[in-house]
C-alpha cells in the first residue's frame, strides 16, 4: 500500500494515540525528573482540644512564591530513579561491599522495596502466563468436543471468571479461602491441620495469587483458542485420522502447530497484562506478602498528606521499560518480518 | 364572604411562611457543600447542618472514606467543590500545607458563642478548624471471660499478653487477642500509638529528621511481635472492620479498636446481645509500667474552604454551628466522644475518656508525619513475620522515610 494511502487511513487513530497515550507518557516522564521545592518550615504554637504545644508547620506564603516562580519543582535529574525507593544504586553498592556471600546479597537486595515488588511481578508474569495458555487450550479442546446441547452453558460458565470484575472476583475468593470459608475449611480438613491458613504464610499467599491469576485470565485464552479450533483445516485432520493417529497425536501434530500463532498472541497479551498486576493484591489484602510495581505506584499516589508524584512517575516509567524488555523478542521478530517483506 | 376567605388565605400564608422561617437557621442565602469521612457520628453532624436548608440555602453532604484522597484537588479548584471539609488531626495537614482553608476567627466571634475554648484549633495564632469530637484507639475486653479466669483488666502490654497466656493455658481461647495489624495505615497507627506511650519523640525537634532508631523503637517493635503470638494466624489481614465479626463470634477476649466503633459493639443492633452485654472498655495498655496509654488522641472537626465566596463561607459556618449544636449532640449522645458543651460520657466513651485522663498524647501534626506513617506501614510487617531483625526493620523504615521526605522537600 503506498504510504500516502496508509497515512490517510491511519491518521485518526494516530492522532488519538498521540493525544491520549504518547503525550501523557511524555508528561509523566518529564514529571519524574522533578521533586518538590524545599519546604520552608516555621515553628509556632498550636492549640487544640488536648492542649497547646509548639508545632512545626509549613510557611505557606513563602511556598506560594516559590511555586509561582518554578511550578514544576526542583529539577532532580535521574536521582529519583536511583534513590533507595527505586533502583537503589547506592544501597546495592553498599550491599555488595559489606556482604559475605551470595545468599546475603540476594536477601538484602530482595529487601529493597523496588526489587521486592519486581521479583513478585516477574514471578507472577512468568508463572501465570504459561499456565493460562495451557489451561485455556485444554478447556478449548474439551469444549470443542462436547455435544452441541452442552456447549452453550459450558462456554458461559467458562467465561465467568473473566467477566467478574477483578476486584470483586478477588474479594470473593479472599473470603472463600478464609479459615471459616468453604475453601479454607475444606483445605484444613483435607490436610488435617486445623491451623492451616492460606493468608498467614507469604508462600501460600503467592500461590493463592498465582491461582487467582490463572483462574481469572484463562477464559481469555479459552476464547481465542476456541475460535481458532473452529478453523483447523478438516482435510489435514482427516488425513491424520486416516494415517491412524490417535486423539492425542492428532492434537499434538495437527492442532497445536496450527494454533501456535494464537498462542503467541495470547502470550503477548498476558505478558503485558500480568506485568501490571494490581487488583488481586488489594482484594486479597496481600500487601503483607506480595507487592507489585503497580502497587508501589498506587501507594505513592495515595499518600494523601504529600503524594509522591515524582516517585510514582519514576516507577511508571520503569514499568514501561520492563514491559518493553519483556516484549523485545516478539517485537524484534515482527520487525525482521516487516523488513523481509518490504 | 370573599373578604373572609381572602383574609383566611392571607393569614394561613403568613403563618406558613413564619413557620418555614423558623425551621431553618435564619441564613439568608448560600451554598453549603460538605465533604466528610463515612461514619455514624459525621452523618449526625451533616444531618444537623442540613436542618438549615431552605429555598435560598442549599446543603449537600458527601460522606466517603476516600475524602482524604479527594479533598486537596476538590478544594484547589476555584470555586472549591466543597465549602466545608470535615477533617481529623492528620487530614488537616495537607489543607494547611497547600493553603486551602480560611481562618475562622471572625466567624467564631460572630456566630460561635456555643463553642468551648478547647474546640478551637489555633495554628500560628489563627483559628483554622473547629473540633467537635475526640477519638482514640483503646482496649475492648470481655468482662465475663476475664472474671471467670481471675484476670484483672490489663494496664500494660505485658499484662495483656500474660492474660492471653493464662486464657490459652486454661484452654479457654487459643488466640484471645486482636488488633488492626493490616500493613499500611492500620499497622503504622499501632506503632505510632505504642511509640507515643514511651514518651519519646518521632523527629529531632524543629526538623524533619527521623529519631525512632532507639531503645524505645525496638521495644515497640518487639511488643507488636509479642502480641501476634496470641492472635489468629490471619492477623495481617485484620483492620478495624474485620475485628467486629470475629469479636461477635466469641473468639476474642481482648482487642484494641477505635472508640468511634465502641457504640456499635454494645448497641441495640449488635449481632449477639449476650456478648454485647459482656463487652467493656478501658484505656489502651501502656508500654511500660505506670506509663501513659498507648493511644494517639485524634480530634475530628471542620474547616471552611478558602476558594469560595464569603457569603458561602459564612452560610457554611452557620450551618455547621447547627451541625455541632448541643441539640444535635443530645439526639446522638452515644455516637462519639463529643467535645460539645454539655456532653455527658456514655458507656461507649469509657475507653477514650480513660485515655485522656491517663495522659495519652495527641497524634503528631507535623507536615511530614504522613510520610513517616506511610513508611511505617510498609516496613514493619516483615519483622512481625520473622523475616528480618528489628534493627533491619528500623533501617528500612528510615530508608523509606528519608527517600520520601527528600522528594517532598522536607529533607536535603
């Protein structure tokens, strides 16, 4: 297609993407380079219901003047990215200098807030994504072979986990795994351990979050694979049957290779989505055991007395960088194909 | 005949209009838009203010738990979205920092005759808020369980844990204690409560430098960890709301919870009247023997926004005077520990009054206290779960606080 025609078709979406995606990202990146002005503090006498005492407070008139002169705040360069709430270069140097063995280094790095969140986010992404693909594929193959009478209702119930709002779904599951809930009590009697509590141990909380992630996202994989299964070429399938392939061999040598591009598509979407995991951590009140990059951003912006906009902006940019790194193999392959074609 | 009908109609109209004028507060005109947190006592205040509504005065109220997140943007616009912001000791700080509320001295002089001196919050010499209730966390306990096992009402954490051990040994309850240890705001509040009881300061006076890395800080962390030994395994998911169903299920003997919720525990609509009858309150336990209660004293009050017309500001103040009037308090006496003239403590107020009489300290109102509160909330739980030492936890708190305070401009 000549470039001019291509541009004529694409300019509305291009405009929308520039306005609503590119400009905000650039604005956030710009904001991540600044921190607040140095606060001018004054000590004065504060009186309240419980007595009077000298109290430090902010000199609002002086601050107003500062803010009028420099509305963005103080320029901080990339220091917000390297401070101890983010990449923590100084802390890591200190850890390498003063630690004795690899275990100690690893534990201390995992104690830093950003790396703790990163470890959980990456674990979640790389454990949930393949499981979603596998489970979605299994469900699609099973549903495809059901008699037509049952297909409708089974498809409906298979889609439910994805339809339920993430926060509501995780809250429902949260109460079910409570020690007095149906799953919690069931597990307690299954393992004969009256003190078993899924919420108490960090390891079990991680497992719960992974299970929730797979449960919530596999309907998406199911829908995509199910649609793909309808278009598997029937001649290839018939020749396989004629050649004497049993059911499992048919799936392995005909269906799976045919659906591989769809699996790549699902993997792409899931990598992007799972890297931004957030709602289950809120729904399961799991902040004690698991934090993610998006949760760090939420925490920074929710500090209502002084929201840390610069810190949240820096974490957002680091999340974007993380997603780009994850998608690099696929992007590179697409780029090579594009070059080859033209 | 016509004259009689006309005069009757005129007379009725006159009487009706007089009645309408009596029903409102005499405010000529204005718009009163209230933003507040979402619990029963604040609903009562907003309802009291709503009695001032009339044809020329509109009164609306938005009661939401998200008020802290939306108050700064809502009051920054001109005109502000809300004219009245109902705040507490910590949520007034961002409004002060950003210069979003106006001094109330002239309004108090003109319309504030009903207010007592201790209701006036003076900052830098000016009245910036009017407080109307006090709140604090304190101890809830089951009279019957303690009496049956010969346990006296604990006065310190050590006594509290000894009582729990006694109940465990007697086979009464395996995990008799409860508190709000959910990481985040709740867990930090527990640390702040206990640290205040030690008498020490959070910051080097006059600066934003952190000063909790000392013997008292370690002692508070160790006490919190000791308490978890006697709590149900899910303690990291409990906040003030989660405690109530567990209390009513007869699974806790002693708990730490908010005074503003005490009324619901013993009220007429409590889930189990038998347990409600045996529920009693006392001052929060102290950290050390003969110490002050481990409770931060909070006040709730209202402020008037700056970016509104003077007419709306005066109307709002007068409406809020109706909202915090002794008449309102008379109808809602047990919803809170009111600071209003004529308040008689009810059964639900025993805990908060005990804290005040025991000398508990108010919640610190430094502008950077919120940053410390967040840093505490994020970095204590790993120590409680046994994954790191107390010294490491204090180091993590300091690192998080210093990074946040540097970014917010309080430290260099």
